[in-house]
C-alpha cells in the first residue's frame, strides 16, 4: 500500500519514507504512469527528475502531440480518496502534449480558480468546494490544494450528463517550477439517457516552463464510456473526438493568457 504524502505537513518518519527515490522512466507512457503514481505520494525530488525526463522526451516530438497510453492497473487506483470503484482495465488511455502561451503564474492562477465555468463554456453548471486551505496553498505554506467538483456539461456526441469529481493541484518548487493536477470520479456520471455509461475518468496533468517561452501541458487521461453501439472509448471515432476535446480544452486557456499578457 503506498504512503500518501502531504508535503509541508509530514512528520519525520513519513518524510523519510517519502524521500526514498523511485527512479523515473524516460518514455512518454511510463512517465504518465509515474506522474499519476507520484502526484500525491512522490517526493519533490522524484517529480523534478520526472519533469526533467519528460522535457527530454517532449523535445524529440513535434507539438502538439497525441497518442495512446497503456491502461492503469487496479493497484494504481486502489487507494484513491473518495473514488468511484470503476474498473481501470476498461479505461482507455490517451494523451495530449501541447505548448501554451502562458507563464507558470498565469497557468496556475487559471487552474486553481474556482470559477471554471467562466473559462470553459462546455460547463452548464459548475461548483467547486475546496477541501484544503486555498490561502495556505497560494502562500506556499502547503504544496497541495484539494477540491471536489460537481458539474453538468453538454458535449458533442456525449449527450448531457452530471458528474462528481475529486481534483487537486500540487506545486513542485525545487528544481522546477512545475505544477501537477490529478482528478478522478467520485461516482459514475448520470446521463439523460440511462443506457449511456461514463464510470471512470482518471486524469493527470503536468505543466512546466518551455525553453522557448510559454509552458508545456502534459495531459493524460484513462476513461471508460459507453455511448451506444460501436461508441465506446475503445472505438476510433470516440478516440478522435476525445483527443479533439483535449485540444479544445486548452484553447480558452491559451486565449486568456494571451489576453492577459496584452
């Protein structure tokens, strides 16, 4: 069972356990799994090493880049707080690696802002409730900020649904800066059509400064949906729509950063 580490609040025995390093892989797929595993449980040193390896891997790509990920194991989701008990073996993995014209300060402010509906018009309703101190996080007295989200959305080909998600952000200061965000469903989504299923959505996002300016968004998801015959997250059509959705998600972020810079 992994040790859940809360930076800034750990007692010495836990700190020593969290400081033991597990070398980061060098490949794109392995790094997405590593970031997922280490988002909460890893040390700053492990995450800095992983970001360094990801920078090297991304430098060899033409961006934006998309692709598939190997699936999460049951062990990788077994101890998530308040998680829906969907089967990760059914959850197809996809990724987007995308440059954004933001500073890290701009990006972080947008990610932790409670009013996401003002940024992303795909939300019909959106309510975020912080579970840990927002003030402590922005003052850097804590590296972790946790929140629950309840929202409804209308997405092309997906229909209308209500969803409940546990999310958070982690600031990585040493050797960075870097920012991570992880999320998972607290319960299965509810569609207007009772035959449609959306029961797992594990997400990990990492941002770091790009050498040429701006930031790199390293975005992975593992999702299971059934929308109808030949319309699951294993089918090519749904995969293409999902990847387009990930790219569209970044567009208002880029637009806001450019507008604020101007």
